């Protein structure tokens, strides 16, 4: 028997990646007749659509809703991603990779990196990246299944995707509409609220059509049409820690480097530049602080560093890093840019949409909209955003780019207490502190700590219990297993050409 208070009408305001991801996730319920899901968007309103790089949890989202990976890659001009290369973040000329997946494996009850720290101190360890399959494969431009003879517990590949965000939204739209989601074209001119409690009851289009609902999902982008303009959720500003407030984005043709299986972030004097290779083009952008460089100078810097001919005019974006004080107010849940913005340094934008959808499904309301469920959603959302915020701040704070005003300010600033605690623990004996359910696991923190030369004073004393020769041999065994696994993989470009090349590429 169905709950008489169950929600039967959901309205999603805005399309793009956030709107159509929400629609796809809810499409099972619409397809089964449990509820009507309506998405309202206007072709006259552009979408930001620059979030082309992802992290591995996107695979889980696609699997849950039933998307075939290779079909998805073909449809979105996509490619595979094994990590992020950071150039110049520690200091000019320096580079490191934040790879997906683990570094080696724990030995006994001791973390692998603790043994590595001990061996490194006596010159008996290779670079930390040599013990990570994704890091080595990235350097060699490889992606694909590891050959059976090279497989080991150390040869597990972890990957995410690069794709055209506008094509991803188009792909999800076709998927959602095939499963019962209804799209309404039109610009919203008015939001109707109930007089007695301020809950949203309908949105009105330019045509005069009213689209009524019981639950509203705001995917209207930075403007936050429902969550902010209507419900006044408020905004928590984080620019004191993350001062970049603008971006310039432009696609270009491929150059000699080709289809690398990783995202690149290159530090610039006033921010950083991304490179995201797709099958049909390369996505580029300069994220910068307007207090340290003009828009014209940022544009010139970006265009001068492109590897191929620009395929469009540079597109400017303005933002304030932070989050809504409440992502769920009354009967409205904000997703994507409507809920806040953390710059795409670690490719978390699409992931934050995904986790917002997951939390909503776990705490899905009835028409009573119990305050306890809403409070829990907001608590989890705020905690998740703060954890990612701290990880991004670490990149800016742990720099050695002396003499550049932006980087000097970031290096000397007071960071959040939650991040300072983590830094203090790692600097002491290489211990990594994190919440069990947070997004970035120990290998991610380790990659950035060591990549940006946050060097511990020592290591866990328990690591000294094992004979040094045994540990050195174990590290070499790991390194050889990683090399063998990588050598057995095809080139990334060959794998795509063979299995999932886009028809128009």
C-alpha cells in the first residue's frame, strides 16, 4: 500500500549537468509511475558547462542508473582519466601527479607510506609515484586492462572520465526522457509560494504556464533562482582562503601532446590553468584572482599557452567560492552551482552534484517535510563541502612560489583549524587524519602532501620493527609489479580508437 503522504510531483528548475543528473537519478520513479518528474529549462539561458573532468565515483553513478561506459564515452567525445598532474604548484618547474588508487599496500599493520618514509631517509626508496599504477600509467600515456600475467593486488586500475559537459547533459536528457521525465521549455518569470508557510507551489513561465510541484530541485546555476532569490538561504563566503574569483575558458585543437589520460593543472602567477583532453578538442581554462590580474591579461595568458588553434572566443565566468548556508530550505533542494561553488582544481564539481543527489534519495521526504531530515541533509552537505574545501586549500597553502603576491598570501595565511590539525599531524610523523566517509582517501592526501613537499619530521615508530632489508625488498617488489602492470596496458589513444571512438571525432 502506498503512503498517502508520498510526494508525487517533483520539479527540477534548470538543465545542464546538475539538472539532467537529478532527472536521470529520479527517472526510475517517474518511469514506474510513482511520481511525475518535470524539468524546466530555457534554450535562451546558457549553461556553464565547463566541468569536463571527473573523479572515480562518477562510474558508480553511471552504473546505478544503467549507463554503458563505452557508449557513454562515444556519445560525449570522452576519454579516460587516471589522475591530475600539477605543474608549478610547489615551485616553478616542479611537477607531481595526484593519481587515483593506492600507493603499494600496507605491510603488516603498518601503512605503506610509513615504510617508504623510513626507506627514503636512507636512500633505499624510489619516488613515491613509482609505487602507484595510475601514476606510472599516466606518465606513459597508457590505459586499459592489465594483462593476466601482470595482475596482482597492486595492479588495480582506478579511473574517471573527461567528457564534453554539454554532450553529457544531452546524453542524460535522452536517457531521462526515455524513462518518463518530462521537459518543459521556457524561461521562468515568477515563483509562487504558499501564503501560509512560504513553501514553493509552482513556477510560472513566460507563456503563462504554471508548473506545479511538491518538491523543487534548484539547478539554476549561480543565480540560485529558488534557493536564494526566492527562499533567501544565505551564502557562506570562502574567498578568504580561496581567493580566485574568475575563470576564462576556451577550447582548442589538439597539439602534439595528444590524448593524455590525466587532467593537468598548471600554476600561473595569479591562479592556475587547466588542460582537459577530449577526443575532438582540448578544454582549457584559467582560474584566477581578479585582485592580481586583469581580465585582459588573463585572457592573453590563456591564449598564449594553448597547444592548438582556439576553437571559440574565451568565455568569462565570475564566481564567489563558498556554499549556501542551507542547501535545503522548505521544499527546495539546491544542486550544483545553485548550492555553492568550489573551484574545479580537483574535479569535484560534478561529484558534489552526485553526492547531493545521493543524500536526497537517502533522505527523500514526504509532503510533511520533516525538519529532522532537512537538518541532516544540510549538516552532511556542509561537512562534505568543508572537507573538500580544506583539501583544495592545501594546494594553495603548501607552495614555495616566493615573490608572487597571490602565492605569498596563500602560503602565509591562517588556514581553517580543521586543515591545520591535519597538517600538524602529517608534519610530525606522516600520519594522515581524515573522516572515514570523506571523499578524498589517504592516498590523495599523501599525493598532495608529498607532491608539494610537506615533509614529515619522522615516521611511525612501528615501522622500525621490520628488518630494513626486508622492507627494501618489499618496496622493490611493489615497484616491479607496477611496472609490469603498466607495460601490459595499451596506449590510451589506442584503447579509445579500438573500443569507444566517437563517430564525429
